[in-house]
C-alpha cells in the first residue's frame, strides 16, 4: 500500500488577482476563496480537482505582517508571472516518511488556516525543493481533508507532468511511496504541466 498520495498542485503568484486570472485563462473557471496563513504571511484560493485533491492559488498577503521566517513556496520572491510552481503529496505518517526525504525538503512544521491543522515540510529558506519538481509532504489532521468540503466545479486532474534535470533521481526516491498513474516524472528542463478535465474540455495549466 502506498505511503503517500497526491494532494494538490500549487500556482504561485505575486498577488491572488493575477493568480486567479492565470488559472481562469487556462481552465475557464474561477477558483473559490480560501483563507489566510498568518504564520507565513500568505493567503490562497482553492478548487477541488478530485475527491481528495485540489488546486491552490497562493500569494503573499498584503494585509498581513511580515512573517518571522521565510515564506513557503518561494513566495518571498514570487514569480514575475503566475505559474504552476509546485505539487504536494499527502501522508498519514510524516514520522515514517520524513527521514527518507532529500535535505532540500526541510523540516516538518505545524501550520494552520482557520480551523485546519497540518504538518508540512518547509525548507528553512522557504525555497521550492528542486525548483518545485520534488513535492512537499503534508499530513492533515485526521478527518480534515480539505477537498471533501469543497464544492465540485466539474474539474478533475487527469495528468501531472514534471520535468527536472534530476528527474530520474526524483522518480526513484518517490517510487516506493507514491503510485499514481497520472503523475509522470521525467528528465529535462524544469517544468510542471497539469492536464485538467473541465466543463470546457481538457485544459492545460502551466
């Protein structure tokens, strides 16, 4: 039985407005409002893309004080243009999997958003592991898987293609934990591309 499952994809942006516009152009849908992460000085919008998975648009929160540590997902230096920057896998046993992660994944920390609680790996400098190609690992508090409370807008992830110069090493590390035929990890220039079935047909998000 796999020790990890696909959880969500992350669109990073300088601000939520531009991030939402980017997803809207790509998929033809509007991502609903999420919430704020006071510890990280960020906020997000969230959309279900499967029974147990979602899409997150995240950006620095201009109304929040500067955090005491670097923001996650590289958001102290957000991309000039919104992009699909990262992906996240889910476990029910962070203690078992964390020792097998590369050093670039960083420690597992406690995080919150409203009533939600979770553990998540975040590098000390906030950088994206392997430029975003190696996934963050998350463990939700039991019984609080977010997409199960999200409305179904008719969008479903059908494929996630990840390329990185060290793609073979990334795939080898993840193989014992993660078995998801939708996820393709290969060698090449860094890129993440999601194919999502929408009410407007299959669309690509980059």
